[in-house]
């Protein structure tokens, strides 16, 4: 049902500004993150209504679709990890690598 929606973060986050729980005080200290969250707001809200996500959450997603998703996600995560390792290698020190 495309009219259903989930709140991607209210169940795990007690913030009142509609940002996910991953927004820590450290992130709040970085003004650019507020602008990024504001710019992404429509996309975040739309993704909360996506039929694939809703079916995955309520258990109605066909197993073959879930298996395909897991395979694709594992490929993405491998490449993402490689990209993060390369970026960390370019950092001057550990603090910069973790920033």
C-alpha cells in the first residue's frame, strides 16, 4: 500500500528536529550537516514510503527480491569499504581519518 509510511527514525531517536539518531553532538557542531539534512529531507521522507522498504519491514517482501537486494548491497558495501580505506590512507593522522 503506497499510502503507508514509516518514520525512519522516531522509533530509535528522541530528537525533535526530524534528524536520525546518528546526528550526534559532534555532527551538530558541523553547520554543513544541517544544510545537508535539510536538502535531503524530501528524499528521506519519500524513501520512508517506498514499497520495497515497507514490504521488507512488514514481512511481505518476496524472498527472491530480498536475496537480490542482499547480493547488491554486499557489492556496494565492499566498494564503499574500499573507498573509505583509500580516504583514510590519504589522511594526515588518525584524527583526520576519523573526521
